C-alpha cells in the first residue's frame, strides 16, 4: 500500500549483533524508569497483537530490551546495600502488616520506622523501579523466545554475550525464588529456552 520509509532498509537488514552495538548504553541509562517500562509494555503489546508480523523488527526490539536488562541489573547491583535492604524490608512489612487494630506502642515504633524509610525512600524507590525494569525485560525475553524459538531474522548466538552477564547476579537466588508461589522471571526465560 505504502512504500516503506527510506530508513527501513537499514532497520530490517541488520542482525541483533549490529543492533546491540548500535544501542547507546549511556542514552538508555539517562532515560527515566517510567519510559523504560513504557517501551517494554509497548513491545509486549506489539508482540501480543501483531504476533509473527513483528519478526522483521525483532532484532531491533531485542537489542533494546537486552540493553535495558543490562542497565537495570547494573543499577540494582550498584545500589547501596542499605537502600536495597530498605526496599526489601518495605516489601516484607507490606506483606506482614495486618489491616486490624494496632497498639499505641506499635504506632510509635511505626512512626520511627516511617521516618527512617522516608530518608531511604528515594534510593529504595529507585532500586524498586530498576527491579521492575529488570523483571519486565526478563518476562518479555521469555515471551519472545517462546514465540520465536528459531527466528531467521534474529541470530540468538549474539544475544548470549549480553544476556548471560546481565542475569549472573540473579542465579544464586534462583533456588530460593523458585520456591515461591510465583515463578521468577529468570526461570521463565530458562523454561522458554528449554521448550
């Protein structure tokens, strides 16, 4: 119907390896987490609605997703241990906190905890956003590998040198996370690769 744009030839003729080199890591680092999650959600929508019609653009989208995974993993790993512990403690308190009555002594303790959490809140929130990007990236990669196990447009051999170092910090915790009710995103990736 319409002629393709002039830049589509370069976009459709390049492999994942070329796009992995072309994506600027510094530019991705500078993006806010909401925009990163927005890209991942848009890619997921394209994948679910267009299906195999998205295959010509798969190398480009995969490269950006992999670089987002690398960025998020590096940001979580570089976060101070205190902010990561505060984020984990905040999650545990949300799960444990009953909606029932509380004593006044507990209220005083909670006020002290809230003051400490408010000080660590920006760092903990940033770590949580990076974890969200990492989780969304891994789940999206699992969907791609499940839907396109051997895509002719994407040579997955170039992916492993970026993917494996990015998930290396998650491997020691995989056994503990696999015991939970919801399977971890890395396990979803492994499962999609094994099918």
